[in-house]
């Protein structure tokens, strides 16, 4: 139990450090680049992120689950990941080659990349692919400290690299080189950790899993991961395709990034709190624990986003420049959607616990379809705010489906998720108790 608590505390600190350094790096980026270049940066960085998710083929989820379920087969799983990395890297390289040769997306920021920049983006995509696969492998092996350290390493390298580029007034291409260096260092670190893990396991000649079994399960998870990848990253790609003002795209990217960073905090807090809630009453069902954690997450998230909104409006925008004035308005709109969607990961824990992972996949698929359809309809009418409105409505729709499935599955009532004064007092006492134990250990 002590080891689990230390792991949770380590992950919490790693995520918090990533948020703080990411926030500072964002300020440096906005100050170093023009608003147009900041918009181009947002567009281009989506490409490797999206490609790494698409060409992972659902294996990140396989790694996080099967490494714990089949501990003696971790070496086999790692070999499968290495083969997948080679195949996916070839496919990504081919895609970059085709897009360059036939001038696909030639009118967009993506299509205007130089040959050298395409090589950098290609290498970032491959490094991100390695990171997303091996990170989940290491996480599934319960080496939470290594994951926390990887988060910190990436944040520090990006921060120092951006600071160097800002001080020496380097061009946009150098900021992508910083991203490449950060991802490459993390990839090497995680690769070393994964090899250390499997070196302690006997390398058996046969395997109990089988490629067909892995592939079958991976495809189930792939639909969900592909849907969430589309939901998270399609807005920036669409805005680039419709050739919106680059400053508007930059404002959206900054607001969206800030909200995503804040969404990490409730998750980290829940990781610390969940064991206390689960162990507080042996007769308490997992459903009761999930509902309580959802309430706490909503309370923390609403408080943090409101605090962040006023901070962005009063302090952040004056620092990065008046050209980013729209950031606080976009953040406010996205924040409303976040209030409805902040408990999705928590309820998904229960779905996986009772072997109903398809429920979450269905909810995410609903979100993706609605978001894409509304984005196409509204972007010509309202520009960037059409995308924002599509995101908010789709997140509300996803959580309506999620809550409905959870209510039907468990029998609890919708009103069970409403926060009362007694809930706040109870949850605060439990969180304070957990932090006190962590400090003692």
C-alpha cells in the first residue's frame, strides 16, 4: 500500500510540474512568435500528434491492460510493439512522401512545409508513436515513477529549448526542433526503462497470448482511440482547411491547450483520492465510490476553471499580448463544455471494471460524429466560434450518453451526481486525510 501511495504522489507531482512548465512555455511561445506563426505552430503540431494516435492501432490500451494481466509475457508484448513501431513508421514515412510528391494539402500550412521541415515533422511523428506505445507499456508494468519522470523531462527540455529560441530570436522551425529533441529524449528514456523491466523476466519460447488475440482486442480499443483522436485534433485541422485567420487559430489553440492542461489536475487529484474513498467503507460498492469521485472531480474542476478564467483575463493576456484578447472568451466557452465532460474518465473506469468498455467507445463515437458534423455546418457561419460551439455541444452529448448508460447499468439516479454541502465537507476531509498520509510517508 505504501508503494502504491508513493506512485500516486509521484504521478501527481509529475503532472503538476508538467502543467506549470507547460504554462510558462506557452507564454514564451506566444511572446517569441507572431500571432500568425503561433497559429501555424498549432496547426503543424497537430499532425504528428494525430498520426501517432492513428498509427498506434489501439495498442496503447493493449499495453496498459495486458502487461498487468500477462506479466510473464511482457517480453513478447514488447517485441510486438517494436514490430508495430517499424511497420507504422514505414506507413507514416510513406504518407509524408506521398503528400510531398503529389502536393496534397498544398494550399494549407501543412502543404507549405519545406523538405527539411517535413523531415523534422516526420521524426516527431515517429518519436511520438514510440512514446505513446512504450509509455503505456511502462505504465501497465506499474512503473509510475518512470512515467512521472518522463513527463518532467519532456517539460523541462521544452521549456529550456523554447527559452533558448526566444533569447536568440530563432525562427519557427527551431521550435519544432525543440519538440523533436524533447520527444527523442523521452523515447530513449522509456525504451531503456522498458528493457530494464523485461530483462527481469524469463524470456519464454512460447507465448500464451497470441497475435490474433492481441489484434482482435486492439481493434476494439482502436475505434474508441480513433474517435477521441478525431474529437481532440480535428478542430485545428478543419480551421486550417477552411483557411481561417491564423491569429484566431492561435487564440483557439492557446485556450484549448490551457483547458487540457487544467483537465489533468482533477485526474491527478482523483488518483490520490480514489484509494481513500474505496477503502473508507468495506461494504461500500464501487458504484458509490465512482459517484463520490465524480462529485469531487466536478467540484475541483469547476473551481479551477473559474479561477483560471479570471487569471487568463487579468494576468495571462496582458503578458502574451493584446492580439490574443479572444483567448479568454474562447476559454470561457470551452470551459462550459468541460464542466459536463470532466467525469468521463471516472465513469470509464467503472465501464472497464465490469467489462463494458464498448459503452465508452459508443459515447466517444457519438461525440466525434456530432462534433465533425456541427463543425462543418457552423465554421462558415461563426468562424472559430463555430468550432468552439461544436466542441461544447458534442461534449454535452457524449456525457449525456455516458451518464445514461451508467444509470441504466447501475440503477443510480441522475440526481446522485448533484453536489450537496455535506459532500463537499466529506470529500474535503478525505482529501486532507490522504495528503496527510502522503506527507508522513
